[in-house]
C-alpha cells in the first residue's frame, strides 16, 4: 500500500489529534464513490450503484506523527439530491471536486460546484480538484493544462489526476488535503512543504500558490 512509511490506518479510531470533514462533490458517474471506497479499503469495484443522497466513510491516518481522522462525505451528483447535499457544506473543512477527464461536460460543471461551495460552505473551505479515470487516457477530453488554469483562476489548493482502478493518486489526494488542513490549524507547516514531502506517481499534479507565491507543476 502506498505511503506505508508516512501513512497507516489507526489502531484505535478513537484516539486522534485532528478531525477533518471532507465533502466529495461533482457530477454523476465521475467515479466519486470508487475514489472513496478505494481510499477506505484499497479495493476497486467495477460496478457501483449511484449514491442516494450522501454516504459516509471514515479512515484514520498517521501524518507526520499526528493521528488524523478523516470523515469523507460522498455526495450524489444528481440534481434532485442537491438540497440534501447542500446542508453538508456548512460543517465541512474541505471539498474535493471530481470530474471525469473523458467527459468534458463534467469539467465544465466545476464552476457551478465552486459556486455551491462559496454559497453554502465556510469562507475558508479548502478546495481541491481531481480528474478521475486517468486510466482511460486514450479517451481523454480534458487536458491537464486546462484543469491547472481553472484551479489557478479560482485559487484551488491543487489538481491531481486519479484512477481508482489503477490505484493512482487516491491516497495522495487525502494525504495532501490532510497536510494542508493540519498546516492551517497548526500554523507551522506550509502547502509547499506538504507537496515536497509527498511521494507521487507520474500523474500530473499542480500545487496552488503557497506562502512563497510560486506555483508548482510536476507534470
């Protein structure tokens, strides 16, 4: 399992230094549930039923010597569930917006999701963007550069391309988010340091502007 030296499941779920609530949003069928299930158990399931309302997952990680409990809320993308899912924005510390990099329409919906976060979420909500289904690279309809441009325009933390099927950058998403949230809570880390200590695979990653004002892209 990736990050065996930096991240491990907690032996005792009740003992933790930080508790972070993360909401995972995006259009229907972009693979949100596959991402959450892989993060929870390391297992990929080819066929997933559409999420009804909101599903809840918990996993505890050890990050830089601190135990972090991650509560992940997997939301339905269908319009008829929007009223239900909007209530979960208020208590979230962070949001991950997912799009399917083989379906341009799901990428074009991202400004809508950012607007939802700004309307219903906390003012300092951390936002990350993931382009899922990176294993289908031959069907790509969204360039990584386009995602970088959009992330920089809206001041998002980072962009990662993921694949639950190939176990690509799934743990990395949540580890980077945990490091950023710890940094904002403890004030002794910075976003740039979080990325520099994070072992990533060859998938594209963008880290948004940190305290140095620089933007890093490792693609």
